[in-house]
C-alpha cells in the first residue's frame, strides 16, 4: 500500500492521489509504470487466470497527462466489467464512462484552467488515444519539464531537422493535422504528428 501511494505521489497532481488510489483499490487493479512507449501512452489488460486487471502507463508523462491516461484506461476497465467483449473497445459505452470520469475529477484543485476548460466542454470529441487528440496533446505538452527540442509544427517548411534517434528529415507540406517529411537517409516520405519533438539543423 505504501509503495503504491509513493508511486502515485511521483506521477500525479497532489489532489488526485487519493482519488486514484481509491479507484485502484476498489477495482483491484495492478498499476505498472513503464518506460516511454512511442506507440502508446497507456494500456489496459483485463483480469485473467486469477490475476488482477492491469493498467500500464508511461512513467515519462507529466502529472496531468498521467492522470488523463489513467482515466482513459480505467474507463476501459469499467466498460469491460460491464460488457466484456460485446462492445467496441472505444465505442459509445467507453466514451460515456470516460466522460463520467472526467466530470468527476474536473476540478480546479486538480487541473490548471486550460485543461479544466477542455474537460468541461461537453461538445468535445472523445478520441481513442491521447496522441490523436492534438488539441489536448498540445495543451499537455506545455507542462512537460524535459523539453529539449521544439515541435515540428513550429519550424518553417523546408527546414532540415533530426529526430531524437538522430534520423535526418526535411519538413514538407502539411497533410490535414500532420506533416509530410522527406527522409534524407533513405529518400522516403514519412508523416509526423505536429507535436513531434525535433532538432533543427539549419
């Protein structure tokens, strides 16, 4: 119990710790903190073979991002408990549960105004992943502590840049929300999120 509370203290806004702890205990969930995964921020696995349900979350997320991902995965658990495989993973039932969780924690004692106002917008679209919700992802990024590069959307077209892995690209045209980029290593086209952190070379 003490170890779980310490883990939550390291990853959550102060006033959300008790609320999240209560949900974990109430739902018998095993929380796992993982290294950064580029493909996803969190994951849910239902209980199986006597093992408890598991939620894993990237430990590199800022406290507000961590909390929102936890609520996203908790909504999966609640939906699974009610419907099992009879509904879509990100269907209307899951969206309803996630909106309820957002409403329960939409407090200025937990979230800053910009995130809070977004959560209170009843007309906003609920996305299947945090990464897909560009507006929310852009807002959350402001609270990251370890930003070294800049977002790809903030550099001019035709800028040469490298990624965190050292790959070199040239920024091209925008495609809907994302950007076409030409790899200078293999001359292939790639599509990147506007929030990808990059390092300009010219």
